[in-house]
C-alpha cells in the first residue's frame, strides 16, 4: 500500500511539472497612464488556446484581473480592470497563445495598479504559476521656486512640485554642484495617491550665485529648476528706495492736480474778468424780478426802436458772434443736454441805456 501511494505521488509531481511558465526576475516599471505588458510564456512552448490562463493579484484568485478559459476571455473579472486588460495578440514577433505566450496587456495604468501579479496556467493534468512585480512611477511637474528675502541678508527659497510617484527625493545644489542642506520638507498625497512635495532652504550671497532644486524618482528621472540668488538680494536692497520714489511721485502728481483744479476754478478772479454766464444771469429779467409787459401796441413800441449789437467781450464762451455783432449762435463744441431751455447761453449788448423807452428786435 505504501509503495502504491509513493507511486501516485511521484505521478502527480511529474504531471504537475510537465510544463512551467517563465516570467522576468526584475520588476516591470511603467508610468501612470501608459500601457504595459507583463511578460509570461509557457516552457517548453506549446499551444495555450485550450488551457486556462488566469492573471490575479495577491490573494485574489477568485477575483481575477483576467480569466481565459474554454477558448475565450471570461466575464469574471475584478471591476477595476474591466476594459483595461487583454492577452498579448499575435504579431510578427510572436504567435500569441499558439506559441504559448500568455502575457498580460494592462492599459491606462494607475498608482493603485502597483502590485504582484500571478500568471497561472492550468491544463487537464498539470498547472503552474509565477508572479510578476509591477512598479508604477509618475514624473511630477517642474519645481516652482519662490524666493523670500530675510532680515539677515539671506534668502529663503521655497521649492514646490506635484504629481509624483513614488515620493521623490529632493536635492539642493549650488552652481558648483555643491550640495546644500535643506531647511525642511513636507509632502502630501491626493486622491490619486500621487505626491505633492514642498522643500525650502536659506542661502546667502556667499553660499552660491545660482541655486537649484531637483526632484527625482527611483528610475533616475528628475526635474530641476534654478534661481539667481545675487539678483534677488540686489533687487531687495534697492526695493525700499524704489518704493519711496514711487510714493513721492504719486504725491507730487496729486499736489499738481490739486493746484491745477484750484487755479481753474478761480481763473476769472485771477484774470480780473467776470464770468459771462454770471453776468448774463444777473442781467436777465427773471433774476431782476422785472415783470413781462403784456398787450402792448407794437406800433407804439417801434417808435422807440434802436439798433442793438452784441458785446464781444461779455458773452458765454459757447456762443459765437459775427463781426458786425448782429448774428449770434451756439458754437460747434456746445453740447446741450436735457429738455430745458439753455439759459446759460446769453450775452450782453454793446449799447447801454439808463432811462427812456427803447425797443429792439
């Protein structure tokens, strides 16, 4: 009985080892958003179209990333990988399943896809499984440097960048590639699991002329920004004088504007002339309180007719008078607004009368 059990055990071992799968020993590295191939092939090569091919993550055998069985891909699948996975198709370089190539094609990579993936192949009498490690990377944005002058003639430089995975290392260097010590750093992770990094350092003019902030990930990929410390310190030292000159310039403009307004308002007093519109208003019958004469015999009035001309010196500035002083009208620059009669457009006659009746048309 013991001999029979040993024989059966040896038969099972031989059967399960009738083929194997070959996967890369090193992790497969790919960027977020890209498409990656997780290599896996049967050895010795054989047609895999009739076999079961299952790709799954650690401890997720019943919830596969992809399941191929009975000659087609099955609907049983982890929902987070739906419409993102397939088996490597035939090509000029490979016959696909017919050549025993069972590699997984994974599209639209996310940070959450980083894991160990098992390539499981099973036949009627044998099975085998190996795992492929997938590493995800993301190259973040170009670092943004923001300087802030300090009171001790130094400059605090802030370096910020986002969209990294895994967390990048930060290196501060001078123009001669000498490493500078950072003052501190912090990081945070967003809903997409990617890192945002903030680092800062304080430098003086004696430390370096150019300072660079570089961020890099495990693949060796990096992004760097530089800033000229000398320009920052020089511009800051002259900043007070620039501000003072600006304030004085604004105050001078305000004073000149105020003086101009005062001179314009009192221009008639300074020139000794009386405003035309004021003269006109004082001379109207409305302001003098005179009464309008009604029902007067026109023939009687014409007996006292006199010839009147306009005084060129005493009239509203928006009025024009002919050379003979008999025709008057508004100038082209006058803009009448409103519906009321423009009483301000008035002028004095060149003749004056102290008594007796006078009539003019």
